[in-house]
C-alpha cells in the first residue's frame, strides 16, 4: 500500500514542505501543474505529473519529459475536473493507503473549498487524506475513521476546530481539550460555531463520533 504526497499548485511554504516531507515517509509523489515548480525547488522528482499545464513553465515541464521514470498525464484545459481532483483520483486508483496534499490551501477560495471537499471523496473510498500547510492541517472523520488521537507535544498547531460536514454528526465526544463535549450531536444548520477554536489541554486529546462526517481543522494564527 502506498502513502502518496500530492504537491498541488497553490501557496506552498518551501521550508515547511521540506520539513514535512522529512517527517513523513511517502513512497509516491504526484505533482499537479504549477506544483511542479515547488517540487523542483524542493529537489523532488515526482513519480507522476498531472494537469492541463496552464501554470507551469514549458521549459520546466520539458525537463521532466526527458526522464524515463516520470509519468506525465496531460489534460485539456476544458475539462470537468480540477487538476487536484485528477491527482486524487490517480492516488485512489493506485490503492494509496493515505494521501497528503500540500499546496491545496491559500490563494483562490473556490479552489481551497473544492480541495477540502476532496477529503470526502477520499474518505468515501476508505482512504485517509490530509490537507496540510504551515497554517492548517485539515482532516475528515467518518465512516471507518470515527476517532482520532491528537498529541499536544507533536502538534505544531494551536487551535482545534470541529465542523459538521454532513447534515448531522452524532454523538461527538472530546477528551483532553479545553472545552470538552460528551455525546453531543452536531447539525450543519445550527450551533455552527460551537466547535470553533478549541485547544488541546492535556498531553493527549481524543475526538470520537458515532455517525456522520466531521471536519477537523487544526490551525495557527
């Protein structure tokens, strides 16, 4: 089973990205269009490059076209899916166990929101997926992934927010946090801000749900 890193074409802090790759073991890398520039600056040769290539230098792309071990999938700009969606689809088809995406947040809000929704696409296929930047780490709980452990000392993020991603998220329980809840039902159309800006108080915190899908956002100012 593969652990896949997708380098998308949004804002990327190269120092953060480099450290993140050192801290996590990835055995497959997919670069998405303009994300190829970040990969190149990080000294990473992607296994696969996808996109319509409207934001990447033709000269840079040509460099990787000459490499036998790099697969390039070119798409027309007039297509039904975003480049990052195509990369996620490829990662799922390759039976990835987990998919981490950098460069998916910041910049255009519509792209950022669509990338958050990709977490649901991955979860529906039984795959853990994470959107990560120096400011945010975003995951989705639900289905087979109904609980998560957060370690305070290993987290670079100060705040923890919980947002319902389905109409109802049932029996949400948190432990080890500043504001804990016990078997509380979250609804997407009320108490929207109830789970915003919590903090890990103990060394270890836990979040559990019984049903539905819950968006977990860890963030810094």
